[in-house]
C-alpha cells in the first residue's frame, strides 16, 4: 500500500470515529450535531487538500526518476503551483541540465575517441572483464588479420585454438605470421611493454595496460609497427660505425702496405732459404691486408649507397644477363639453372646497377647454398628464377633446392650481420635489403616447407 493510501485511510478512519461520536448529539442537541458534522466534513476535505500538497514533492521525485530512467536529460520539470516547491524543482532541473551537458561532452569525447582509434596507425584492442575483445580498431583487424566478422566477444586464444578464423584469402605464410604475433600478444602480462618480431622479420612495440571500469580492471593492448623507424635508426648507426671503422682500417691498411713493400727490399740481403720464408710471410700478410680492405669496402658500399636513379627497365633482360654470368659455374658444378619467364611482364622503374647488384647477390647465395648441400654429400641440385604475373602485379622469385633456411627462424633473416654460411658476415643480405627498400619493393625470404628456399620480390 502506498503512502498516499495509508494517509488517506488514516484521515477517513479518524473522521469516521468523530462522525460516530457526533451522532450521540443527534437526539439531545440536533443543531449542535449538524454543526459538528459540517465541521468534520470541512476537516476531512481540508485534510485531503493538505495531504495532496504534502505529497506533491513525491510526484516531482517520481517524474524526475522516470526522466533519469529514460535518460531523457533534455526535458525539464514544470514549474510548481506553490512557492514552497520552487527550490526543489529548481534543484531537479539543475541536475538534469548538468547531466545533459555531461552526456553531450561524453558523447563528443566518445566520438572523438572512436575517430582517433580508427585513424591511428597503431593497433588497439580493448578487452572486457572476461578477457574477450570488446573493441578493435581498423589497424588491429588489418595487422592481425582478425576476420571474417566482428572479433568482439572472443579472446585472443580463440584464434590460437582455431575456434575463430583468420581473414579469408591468407596463404600459409601470412597465417603463420598472424598466429605467431597473436600468440606473443596473448602472452604479454599487464603492464608489460616489449619489442616483438613476427615471422617475416617486422618489428613492433607492444604494450598491455589496464584501466578501471566500474571498480574492476580491464585490459587493453597497443601494437605499433616500428620496422621503418628501427631500420632508419639502424642504418644511421651502422653508417656512423662503418665510417669510423673504414677511416681507421684504411689508414692502417695503407700504412701496413707501405711498410710491407719496404720490408721486401731487404729480401736480397738474406740467404736464399731465409729469403723464401721471409717473402712468403710478407706476401701472406699483404694478402690478408688486402682482404681486410675489401671487407671494409663491402660495408662502405652498403652505407654509402647512392639514391636510385629510376628508369624503365625490363626485368626479363636483366635476369637473362645474370643467368649468362652464372651459367658456366652452375654447369661446372652440376647445378641446373632454370628460367621460367613471363614475356608479358611490363617494364619497371628501377636503378639497373643497384638492382643487378642485388639480384646477383641473391643468385650467388642460392648457388652457394646448393654447393654447400653438395659438400654434405647431396649431389645435383637446382637454382630456378621465376618471373610471373598475378592479380597484384609482377613477381620475381629465386628458388633453390638447398633449403638451408629450413631450420632458421624467418625473423632472423635480414638481421644485420646474420648469416647461415660458415664465416659469412651477413653483408650480402644487408645490401639486398637496402636496395629493395630504396625501391620500395616488398620482399620475402623463407623456406617453402617443400625442400626449397624462395626469395620473392614483388613489383607493382
């Protein structure tokens, strides 16, 4: 029973008793009875009027509650008939106006945040209280290949277990890259910030943070690709280091060469047996001196590479020249040198000298890998160059049968100074990467999983 009904029942009950008491006056004093009954009726009416006025604030409170429930903060309560309620209604209307302003500000901030998240190149994932994704911006969907459909409501582990599919159309290499990156992100602890590397060697800065929502902690992930920035920083660092080393080594090599030539002057003053040993030792040191100079020159060639001069170039003609240079070496060692060309491939804007140097290095590495496999007792082998076109453009691939990268993590490739060859300095791939990056060409180097290594360059 409501308060209004209880108070109304109290007034009616009280006045009913008074009416019965006044009835005792009916026989002895009828006029007094009539007067008493009239007063009681007036009292009852006055009581109901006062009750209505006393309970009027509850009506305003109920209407205010309804507006809050409907989140209709733009409406206002009507002005009261009595002056006593003006302060209460004014307070309610002030609260509604404040809530309306706060809601508009929150809506504008949310809209700005949504636009900012969509525009930022960083991948952002926000999780709910159960660790499932509640928000993912466009960069996160693209970078992690989270699709098809919306990823909301799914934890990252759903993609690792196969419960949630990746974006359609991915090849095995792209799927492996995405799953590897998702696994690294899922392993991050709250508050951690790490540098991650995917299977293709691209590097990222990843951070898992947390915020509080209604008193409970929620997590978010931010992932930013740093490949270009880090490569620019590394290039500047290596350039400075190589310049210092080249200056010191070249000065030492020049001085040493001069001293060694001067020492040979004294060969005639030694007996024949000693002169031969003396000359042999001096020549060995001179050869090592020359090798040291050539070693430094290979580094300086990478860091002092000129800007490419782009001209329309036939990839087919360039590859055929490289095949001609390596034909005799392959034939001598029993290596089949294959060439699958595409005559419809259009010319590309390339720096011929730089690109030829890069392709020569790639083919040389492939031939040396097959020779290394032959040294292990595996006869034969092949190196095949493939020029083809697909829906995305022109592709040039160098494939070898050595598959020396089968046990090498793809993320290690193109790491400066990393080499799979015994005694290798890792300079060749640094040079190749620098040339391809200056041409803004996409590239990849990995084992195909079928006993082959494939170096692929993708043109527009």
